[in-house]
C-alpha cells in the first residue's frame, strides 16, 4: 500500500478490509527507503520511478490537446470547408491521447477510483471500436468507388481523348454520400466511428472539467510500504539488489545502440536490394520497348 510522506499513519487489519486469507509477506533485511520518501519532487522505489513532479504539467497539457482536438474533430464534420482536416485532427487526438496516457504512468500516487476505471474502459473501448470502424468503412468506400470509376472510365475512354478523373471521382463520391437514407447513415460503420469516439472524448472532457490543474496536484506525496498482517508499515527499499547488474546507464546503452544499428543496417540493405530490383525491372521494360520498336521498324 501507499503511505503519505512525512506523516504519521496507522493500518487497518486485513480482516477489516475484507481479506479472506492472511498476508504472509517476508520483508527483506536491511531495508532502506529511498531519500525521495522525504520530499515531494519524485518517488523512486526498487530502482523504479513511480512519480515525477514535473511530468504533471505535460500530462495536463496533453489532456487539453485531446479535448480541444475532439471539439475540432466534431466541428470539422459540421462545416463542409473543414472536412478535409477531419482525419488530420483525428490523428492529433490519438497522438495526444497516447502521450497523455504515457505521462500518467509517472504521476502515480494512490491509484484510481472504480468509476474512473470504468470511465477509462469507455475511453479506450471507444477509441478501439471507432478506429476499427472507420478503417473498415474507408476500405469499403474506396473499393466501391474504384468499381464505379472503373466502369465509367471504360465507357468514356473509347473515342475520348481526355478523361477528367478528378471530376468523375468527385461526382461519384457525392452520389455515394448523398443517396444514403437515415437508416443507412445511422446504422453504418462511419456512424459507429463517430458515436464511439464521441463517447471516448467525453470521458476526457469530463475529467478536464472537474480538474483544477492549479489545486488538484500536491506533488509526489505517497511512498510504497510492504504489506503485512501485523499493522506495521515498512517502507519498500529504494533499490533492488542485482536489478541492473551492469548499471542503469550501461543497460540503457545495451538495449539502445545494438537495436538502432540493426534497424539502420536492415533499412540500408532493404533499400539497396529494392533499388537494384527496380533498376533491373526498368531495364527489362526498356529492352521490351526497344524490341517492339525494332520489330515495327523492320515491318
């Protein structure tokens, strides 16, 4: 459990909390809490950071980007002149959400209430379903549009010198969109996308509306303690012996430098092989064209 830094505390017994099985926790010998247990700047336990004070402003900033981009995404569907920016705004929404969630991992003090956990399930479920729905809708739409364009071009190409594909495409898109009735519009993948992502966005809107960034953050105020049945709190050690035998910096280099080099080498090899294959293909096409031209000249 978590204990408040620099404060007196008492523990409820496990029976009072409804536990059926007594806790048998072996506390390591020579436990020494990290110095972060005495101040609010950060919390460092077992060679791990669970809270860093300066991360909170970034978390809040990304949360507001999520809310604002959600509003812009909704508005871009209402005003025709801004529809072209809808997918771009949606990408901003998702990227900001990723960073908002990532930053939340480093501002942990006391966990989440059950209703907030359910709210986050709505949020993540909405994003998942909404993204998959619009992805499938786009595939279906492009497939149907290609069939229409193919049919029209085949009809118009005979005896026609110029075919305005851009104009034809726009006409077919308008026809596909404008000929849908209410049932087709509401019970569709595109509608599912809008509804589920709106549900997702509303969870963030609610959180930002009830959160005062200036008053809701007290710093990294908690520190973990070992669970045990006798009601005595013992801080978790600041370090875990043997967790990084080679040292944190050396471990970071070991997992960074080799994979970066491997990715670069693989990228260079794939690019080189692809270029050679493309050059060979161009050469074959050129030879075939020259052969055809030679045969024509011979006749």
